[in-house]
C-alpha cells in the first residue's frame, strides 16, 4: 500500500521536470540572449523547439511505451531528458541550445505518457485513483508557475544555465526511485508499429505548432504560416483516415471517440488555451508595468500553485468519486473564469495584493478541479494495451492547446494594443495604458475559453458520478508484477 504512494512521488517528480521545463527557460531567456548573443527574433525558438518536438511526438512516444513497456520507456525517457538538459546547459551557441531543447522534447514525449500510464495502471481503486490523479493534476496545472519561480531564483542567484542543469537533479532522484520501486510490467502484446500513422500525425502536428509559432512574429497572412497550418490540418485529417483502416493503429479511434473521454480531452485543450494566456501576459504586466524583477515575478505566482494543490488534493480528490467529472469540470471551469475576470481590475498603477493575488488564488482553485477530473476521465476505462497512447493523447492536447493559446493570444493582444493607440500620441502613459487594455482583452478571451469548457463538459460528459472500475483484463494486456 505504502509502496505505490512512494512510487507516485517519483513519477510526479519526473512529470514536474517535464512540465516546468516549458516555463523555467522563459525567465532565463534574457540572460541567455546576452550570453549567446542572439537576436530578439530568435528568442521564441528556444521555447518552440521544445514544444514542437514534445507535442508532435507524444502519440508516437505513447505507442512506443505500450510496445516496450511503461517502466522501460519511463527510465529511457528520464535518462535521455537529463542528457539533453546537460547539453543545453553547456551550449556554446544559440543553434546548439535550440538543438538540445528539441532533444529534450523528444525524450519528454516518451517520458510523459509513460508516467501517466503507470499511474493509471497502478491505481485502480476508485478513491485511490481520484487521489492519485488529484496529485498528478496539481503538478500539471501548477508546474508552469513553479517553473517561473525556480527560473527566477536560479537566474538571479546562479546562472541561466542552471535552469537546464537542475533537471539532472530531478532525473537522478526519479531514476533511483523508478529502478528500485516501479513494478515490473510484462508486455505480452507487441503489435506492429503504425508507420504511416506515425508519419502523418507527427508531420501534421509539427506543421500546426510551427504555423502557430510563426504567426506570433510573421502574422497570419504570411504565406509560410498559412501553408504550415493548411498542410498540418490536412495531414491530421489524413491520419484519422489512416487510423480507421490500420490493423495496429497508432491512436485507436475508440480511445478518443468515447463521449466522456472526448469531452474531457476537449476540456483540456480549451483550459490550456486560457491557462497559457494567464502565465504569458500576467508575466508581462508584473515585469513591464509594475516593475517586478524575475525573482519577484516568480514569487508573485505562488498563490496559483498553492491554490491548485489545495483544490486538486483536498477538494477534488474527495469530490470526484462522489459528484463525478461532469460536475467538477463544469464548476471548476466557471470558478477559473471568474478568477480571470477579476483581472479586469488591472491598471497602470494597480495593486498586486488587491487584484492579482485573489485572481491567481481563484483561478488556481478552479484549474485544480478541472485537471483532476479531466485527466482521470481521459484515461478511465481504456483497454490495457492502449494505456500509453491514451496517456499521450492527454499530454498532446495540453501541449497543442498551450501552443494555440500562446499564438492566438499574442495576435489578439497585438491587435488590441494597436487599436487602442490608433489616433493617440505615442507617449509612455499612452503605451502603458494600451498594454493594460490589451491585458483586459486577453483575460476576457481566456475567460470565454473557460466558459466554453463548462459548456462542453455540461453537454458531452455524461458520467454523473465517477464510477471508476479497472478495465477488464484481456489476454494481451500488460501485466503489472509487484
């Protein structure tokens, strides 16, 4: 009994490493730019290289985990992620750093679905499962904020390179725990890998993520931006057709066509669109408008992860088996939307304590409920041979939602600022007011995305109570040996 909870600790450490790596480098980027001497137009690729590799390879990584075994995939992913982090930390040039970030994404795409699969396979009792996914969901929702805090501390007191070296410490701890405590999983089914499916979905997702990333700097009318998006969407559509006919599909459509599971996955996409708007633009407000340092900004975000932890573990884990995912997702989304609307009180000379802190606390509480219910429902009832790819789908929709949210919100923000400044003198007061106006628009759009989560879950998710039962055993199912 105690062993499985200790195993969860090491899995969560690994997942935290993957999640916070998406934001920890953001605060370190100005220092890295000075050290490696690259231009402003190149900065986004330090983040995009990671998200491109991570988001596009998740389904392939999940299926590989199903084929070779979740424990083996977990250990390989950890070791590879640590090695890529070391390479990034010693990077002598911008190109080398971008390559190391992409390599981190590759191994992260193997590690993340393996971690989620292990939880789904180890925790089958309803109450234990809800609690385990509450902890896992708290890490998923708050990892970005924790990354910003850690990035601020490391950058200010050590070096930007330690924002990458720190991953080695996480990886070593998780590796020791995984090697000694993780149950041995015997894989009896080894279906052939769906090569055509892997190519179409990987290239398609690369096209979509690249198109949205390029739109941030080149605009939506740029020919390459449009071509990337169109080719990406076309290849994803082709992937669906391939999966309908494949003998051993990379993503069996039964995984995502289940109404409850599909609703939960769609909720994660929309929630991450809103969540990324919060992190990105509230960071700009705190640093550029209120004059916070990198370290102060990281500390300022602390109410968010604390609220997530309380919500996911002390509230969500208790309520999920009682009220079910439909109620938790709907209520959580409305609470999170209310938190975003509090940010309409932002002003040029605004108060962190009066506006930002309560908004982060309310938003974090709502997101904790969303992530606990959505992640649990997204992996519930999946056939044992599909656990890895279902877990990959959960990570993939979050990554795609975040990428879409970053690009979409950046474009909307730029348009709102330009519209506000039209016909006005470009004084500092006017530009500051325009920036705050842009934040108001962005957080209102993010709130709409969270209201959409509530509507989607109310209409699609049917399970009124979380009737969690282990998936029926099958002849080709992986066997967990304790």
